[in-house]
C-alpha cells in the first residue's frame, strides 16, 4: 500500500513578496498630467509634516521660549509656534529681497543635505 503513494515534493515555489511600497504605489490614483510648476497652489488650510535639524542649544532655547510664552502669545501648539517663526522669516526675506511680494515656485523638492561651503 505504501508503494502506491506519490513521492513527497518540496514546498511550492513562492513568488517574490511585494513590498509595502509596491502595494501603496499600485493603489494610488494616477498622477495628474499637469507639471508641478503649473499645479494649483495648496489650500491655505492644508498642512504637511516637515522635518529639519537644528542645533541642540537653539532647540532648547526655542522650547523654553515656547513653554514660557505660549499662553500669552496664544500658540495653539509647538507646530503653530514653529510655523509662525518660519513665516516671520519668510515675510522678512520677501520684504528685503522681493519688494514684499511672495517668491514664485516652492513646488519642487529641496535638495537633501547641507549646502557645500563656498
């Protein structure tokens, strides 16, 4: 009876596992045909997470200022504090370098890493 059995073979061959990124890419909406330069500007209420580096001493100083004054300045959050600080600098640069007008662009990704010193 045991002589009539089929020989046992190895496990079935496996297809390479799709990565999570591939699955996400496959489920995305097709990209718009419009180039980034012609894309509609982001809505004012739309937000995006940003990450940046700063010196530890500067970060501690900024946190101390935020914690000491957030209620008087009516900061909604640490993010609100940082966004307001950045926009104050943006406004200063627009006044100094562009007659108070917003600069064009801002839709392309910034190059990663530090600037090379000249």
